[in-house]
C-alpha cells in the first residue's frame, strides 16, 4: 500500500458517520481502517461509504480523503 508523504507532527483522523473514531499517526489510522474493514466483513457494519480518512499536515491545512483506496 502506498503511503502518503507524512511528517512527524501531522495528524490522521478516521471518521465513521461524521464522528471521529480515531485521531493519531498514519500507521494507527490505517490499523483502525483495517479493523473497520474486518468488522464490516463480520457484521455488515459500518457501511464503508461512511468512513473518511482525514490528514492534517504540520501546516494545519486539512486534506480529506473520502475514497482513500483510490489514492493508493
């Protein structure tokens, strides 16, 4: 999987249905997305279309990545 260029101070947030379920570093955010994928496979929830990954670089400019798989 291709990684976004990241720096030490940036934050990644994972949203489900518009609610923040995680805020932290890129590796942990991708772990959360993996966990959500497994949860969807096992239970049918959460709907993948409701999951958003947001990257906040050191400069504070928010980059929303709603279809993050298309970026890799």
